[in-house]
C-alpha cells in the first residue's frame, strides 16, 4: 500500500489553485490501479475555493472597485507581466484569487485611496452643481471659476465697494406679494483685497431721496423704492440694480463697483446649510428683545443660536407694534442685526468644518442658485473666496449713521411734512449728503488729512461776495471737511489767517501750513465761537493766493 505522502497532489500556479471541472461536463473515470494490482489508491479530494475572511472580502471588493476607475499598479503582490513559463502553465479557465496577507500599512494605504476616490466623486458632483448655479449667479464662462483669477475693480483708495440688497420675499418674483420688489435691506460692503479688511454700511430704507418713478408718479421718495422704480418698466433686474447703485454712490460719495441681490430664501437656506449661526443679543432694554411681528424673544446679552427662519426674523424685527421692546432704534437696530447675521454667516460658511462637509456645501449651493443674482464675473470668484477666507470677524468694521461707534453725532434724522412722516434725511439738510460723505471718507481714504477728519470753518474777511463759498468748494475737492461757511466778525488784511483750535489735528495742521505757506495761530478767533477744529479767514487780496 502506497504511503499517503507519496500521492501526487495538484500543483498550484503562482498561488492559484486550479478549479475542478464543472459538474455539467462528463468526467472520464481514471483507471484504478486497484483493479489491476489490488492496491487501493487514495481518493483524490477535489480542490475547493478558499474560504475568505471578512478582511479578505473587504480588500477584494476594494480592488474590484478600484479596477473600475482605472488600472492601479499592484506589482507588489502580482507581477504585471508573467513570465513565459508561467504563461504556459496557465490554463484557459478562470482562476481563483489567492488569499493575501497584507500588512497593516498596505491596508491603510488602500483604504485612503478609496476615501480619496469617494471625496473626488463628491467634489465632482458639487463642482457640477456649483457650475450650474454659477451660471445664474455670475456672468461669463463657468469654467473661468477654475481657470482665471481676476483682480476686483478698485477706487482711488484701493477699495472694492459692493452693494448688497435684499428684496422682501421668498423669491425673486415680482408677484410674490405686494411690495416684493422693495429693497428693505440695503448695505454696502467695502473690502481691501490686499489688507483683507472690510467696512459695512447699512443705508436706511426710509432715507428720503430724489428719483424718477413713473410707476409711482413721484420724483422723490424712500430709498427702498429706487430699485422697483427702475425695474418695473421692463422687468429689468440690471436696470433696477444700476439705479440703486447710482443712488448709493451719490449718498456715500463712493464708486460702487458690484452688486448682489438676494431674497429671503437665500438667507434662510444659507443659514440652515451651515447649521445655524450664533449672534449676541445686544439691547438697551435690560429685558432683551421682544418683537411680536416676528415672534422673537431673547434675553439681553444672550448668545442666540439662530436657524434660517429665526435669522430672517431677527433681520426683520424692528418693534413696530405696541408692547414690543428692545429695539428702540427700530430700523437702525434692525440694520445692526442684519450686519451681525451676515458677518456670522460669513465666518461660519468659511469654517473648516463647513467647507469639508458636503451636505453643508450642497445646501449653500442650492440656496444660491435661484435666490442670488450678482454683477460679478466668474473670473472674480477665486478672488472673492480668497478675501472672504482671510477676513476675520474683528476686521469687519460697522459704520452706522445713528449710534456711531466713534461717539460722533447722528448723521440722519426723521423728517416730517405737514405733520406726516416723510422719511429720514441727513442732518445737513434734505438731499445734502456732505456730512455722510465726510464720515465715509474719514474711514475709507488713504489721505491722512481726510482720515483725521478735522472740521474747518471758512470765513470771508475780504468783503468780496461769494469768496468764502468758492474757497470752501476748493477745500472740499482737496478732501478737507468743511463746517460753517460765513462772514468773519471783522474785515481782515492778511490774505489767509488760520486758527487752530484742536492741537490733536497734527496732519491737517501740517497740510494747511504747506498749502498756504503761513504759520498757524494757536487759539480761537476773537468774537467768533465754534466747535470746529480750524478756522480759516480769507482777507483782502486772498483771491490772488492760489486758485483756491
């Protein structure tokens, strides 16, 4: 009897075990030696498919998936080109995968590859969605988002000024409800692309302005009607936006380069997409805020976590009804809260946890597609993202017209005619935006004299009619802030005499000394009282001193 160890076993080829023939095929019975020699031959056990562990199964599935997206080099386990000897040994029938014992390092490596593939798939999906949405939001070729990075337009101070306005409804449709095309939120954001800082200025929707509005049959009215007046004639979004940009430019004394128009849905869905925003409730009322119109109630000093609807409610709240409290400034407080919400949304949207969350990114894209229109080109997108990602919340400075952070006087006031409320007007007078423009220039300008913001009274001591007004106009052109324009208490002989009442205004003093080549008098002018920083008296012969 032959020993079992002497039995010839089926050889494997490169680690693969040859499968038995399919059962459906006839198998010829081998001639048993027992029939001829009487010695029994050990029964041949057919080869079976190796049992795969869960780990092996996972790796096998991973490799099958990877093979669908491209040929990967697995030379560390199986040669890509078998030798001729091995080729001769490979039969023309399917082979079983061998059981591989990979190191932990290789397992981790492969799993990472799969994760990267999945992320690329998600990124591709979101990228396509972003391209589709960008076709509605931005002008130009959507592919330019990835291929071009254009610098934004700038004014003489190196700043880019963007008008952001929101219409009163959950859609861009004029028929959403009566008054849906009124812009109840009007804000200018000014950014410096190099220094990565920003200013936010909310303009009161009730600011009384001049406009041409055949639809309303008026030539003046509230600022929130300007977009509608230009839009409604031909249902022209661009015409409405351009009209509002032009009016805001006139009020602030700035070039407005771009605009963004959003509806309520854009705010609600954007806030929800990032998981809500946190806003500190700040009120002059110790109880906090209660607004019956929007059903909001918050404690003073509370850090309120707002979902989309609550963020919209806070952005609209203004204590319009009896029994409300905490928003004594009405529209002015509403504007401050709108700025807080946008600043919080900007920070949350650019947070690492949000950017790496496909659900959040997808939600942001969805919120923008049909609810945001802008005048930006697709080539500006990379620049906008770069500035926004570097902008810190502390570097976003708010410039309110009422309740100024610098302690200055309010720039606008209520205006009534015939006992009826008309709107808000500048303290300098109806349609006179000089004080507002000086306030903005003081913060935006690169000119040290303008930023110092000294106020100069201009007095005529020559007896020549209209001289003071002409000189004041020249000073304004040069960036000086002019206060009172009047006659001097007495006639003056010197061409120009400058009185410095505020010794802290060093830059302005140096500039005036250089401009007129005179020494400044420290102290006030006898017989003249003012709160301004300087007084300039133009005397006899002053018309020959320069052109201004």
